[in-house]
């Protein structure tokens, strides 16, 4: 009877071990072994995969993404480095194929001008609005002036409120 109670527990533990070994919630990226002719090629590779965005992920570079397309792109970058292509040629190839989305630092041109200048313009506009609001309500602001009729009406209302 005790053996029957242990069997589901052991099966559950075995499933959890297999799940964790396969990645699970605590898994890490598989280690990809790459061979390079020299340290310069390896440094170029690491710089490129750190500076390029995964096309599938929202905000992850190729070095930190475990998406299959990221692995394919890392392989492609490695192959192109080994083929003797320059960083500019590799970037041009990837931009041509996947668009400027793969670049974390898109170049400045009319299509990206809003990305480059939008945040500073909005910040400046916010500062101007806040300064105007503070100037309008600050200690140096002019007091509101009531017409004689408005002053009389205000005094009448205050008298009515103070009377029991």
C-alpha cells in the first residue's frame, strides 16, 4: 500500500527533473560552441550579436535570445565572419533581409526622425507647459481682479453664510 502511494510521487519527481533539465523555468540558453581563427573574429561576433535585436523577441538581443531564429542568425553571422565579410556587409545583409528592426541603433533618416527627435521634443514641450502653469499660479502671478458688482455679490454671499 505504501509502494502505491510512492509511485505517483516518484513519477512526478522524475517529470520535474526532466522538465528542469530540458530548460523549464530555470533553464538557461544552450551553450553554443563556435570556433574562430583568432580573438578578433570572436570579438566581432560577440559585438554583433550583442548589438543586433532578435526579430522575434520584443526587446532582446541575439546574444540573449533563445528563439530559434536568433540561433539561426547567430549561425549566419558566424558563417559570414568566417567567410571574411566585414561588419558593415553583415549588417547590410541583415537589414536588407529583416529591416531596420534588427538594429538597436537605427540610422537617422526621414523614416526614423520621429524616433530620434520625438522624445526630446516631447520633454521640452512638457517643461514649457509646466513652467507656464507654475508661472500662472506662482507667487508672482497677478491676483484675480473682481468688478465692483462681483465684489458686492461676494460680500452679500459671505454675509448670508455667516448669518444663522
